């Protein structure tokens, strides 16, 4: 995961507080999206299937809870 390019959530604390980061395209075709805590980058990221991650992002965009 050291070569992964991490993207920080647009809803993150601009002062550097805790936030979620994800790494799109980590391994093309593996079907997994890694997600990590920006405050604990050395910890193994959580891995979500692409459909599960897309559903989560869709719900967040719709304002679901």
C-alpha cells in the first residue's frame, strides 16, 4: 500500500483533524477499495468491495444517515 495515492474526504477537518482517506485504483481489477483513518496511516486499511463502496458514497451524497 506504500505506492497508493490516497484521497482525503472533502468533508474532512481543514485543521488536520481525523478524516477518512481512500485509494482509488490501488490494483486495477481487484475489485477492492482501501479506506484508512488519516490519523493512523500505519494501520492496515479497511477493504471494501467496489459495489459496497459505491453504495456507501451514494448514500452519503444523498444525505442518508
